[in-house]
C-alpha cells in the first residue's frame, strides 16, 4: 500500500499530454478592446499546458498573458513575489484584468490577492482548484521524495486547517469554479472520497464566497484542454455566471 500511495502522490506532477485532446470549439464572438486575461498553470506544469486554453481565449477576443512560475522550486511567499513581478511586467496598468487558473494556480492567486490589492481585478475562473486542500498531500506530503519532486509549496497543500489553502481568506472577487468529475487516475479512488477528477475532489474545489460553481466530466489534466470548459470560462468572464443545463 505504501508504494501505491507513493505512486498516487507522484501522479500530481504528470501532465500525461500524450493522451490527446478534444477538438477546438466554434469561434466565439469578440469582446470589447481592453479585456485581458492572465493564465496561471498548475503544480509541476508550465505555460505550455495552458496553450490550448490560451488559444481559445484569444479566438474569443481576449488578450492573454500566459505566465510561467517555478511551482516546484519556491515557497508560497517566493511564488507570490514572483507573480507580483510578472504582473508588474506584463499588465500593471491593465483594467480590467481577468484570471483563469488551473489547480495550484488558483491557490497561488488567492495567496497573491491576500497580500496585494489589484485595483483592476476583473473576474476569475478557477479550474480544479484544491481550495480546501489535497488529500494526496495528507498521505504523502511528509515524505522526503514528495518534497524533493514537488517542492515546498506542494507540501503545504493538505486539508488540515493550517494548510495554505485553508488559512487564506475567502474570495473578495467574482469567482467561478469548474470542478472535474472524470478521473483518469486509477489510484484516485484509493486516496480521495467522493466525486473527483483523479487529483482534486469536487468538495475541495468549492469555496465560500464563489459566485458560481460547475461540475463537468473532465479529468484534472485535460480540464485545461477541454472545449466545453473553455466555453464556460469565456461565458463567466463575460457575464459572471456559467451556463447550467435545465
């Protein structure tokens, strides 16, 4: 069982991009000039994992800023400082400035906004964020190999009250959250209770103060490549709400 749990924890960092991706959505109508979106990738990934989503946002008329950050190298405070410098470089005077985040990128944005006022902040869409922490970290966060591979911030993403996600304030901005329910990870059921995307549970994605919440049948990795996820993110950035089936 120890080896199974170790493998489960390491799957947090696997992009599994070789499995393919869904087809592109229909072109969306353009938005007014000045609508910018910052993209923040997840743990163990890079801006390349957000490129398909970035392209779809661009087709919808948004200007995109697909930021990189060393997710496995720095502490939370150092990552916040890194994002602050990146935002100052790319879009310090941009208003409004929206965000679309994946996984730990959402926690990083929450940590940033807890310390920095962003007068031009627009709407935020978080994809599969561990807003209440990760059960994987509860199992393996104390292992040396976990810290070595995934870094000091990953070790603070557990579900206990003192973890990074749970000590951050609730959102004081327009937030829409999309949670996945289509796990491709066979070990997810051994670690996570309830509906999940293989890495983050639906319940962990929820957070008090969010404007809207949506569940879609997508996995943790492919949530950033899915056409319907992109469509719903665009709808929320424009209107502040998702489209829910009747």
